């Protein structure tokens, strides 16, 4: 017997899933922009309350963010069928 999606719940969930994946791509593009900014970053000496951040610290933070994004993407793809077939919200 085939389930009938009376209220369009599954269709809405599929749209939300696609939007989520699109948003993850947007985050990845932002990370790529940050990577370019880090490449161009030239730390200056500290002045007053402001302290220069070492380029390697920024690179490590970005690498950690990339790893977290990849982990999130893997988890989302692993549960794709559940996310597309149930009503959920962000």
C-alpha cells in the first residue's frame, strides 16, 4: 500500500532539505572568501587593546570550520531520506 502525503508534508520537507543543502554551499563559498582574506592578511603590530592574530591561527580556525562543515554535510546526507520524508524545521 502506498502512503498518501495528504498535506504535502513530504514535499515541504524535500524543499527544506534542498534549501539546507543550498545554504551549506553558501557557507562553503563564505569560507572560500575567508580563505582568500587569510591569504592576503598581513598581521600588524599590536596597538593598545588590539592584538595581531597570527596567520597560522586563522588558517587552523578555518580548517576546523571546514572539517565541521564536512562532518555536518556527511551527517545530513546520511539521514537524507528521513529529512525528506518528515516535517522538520530549522
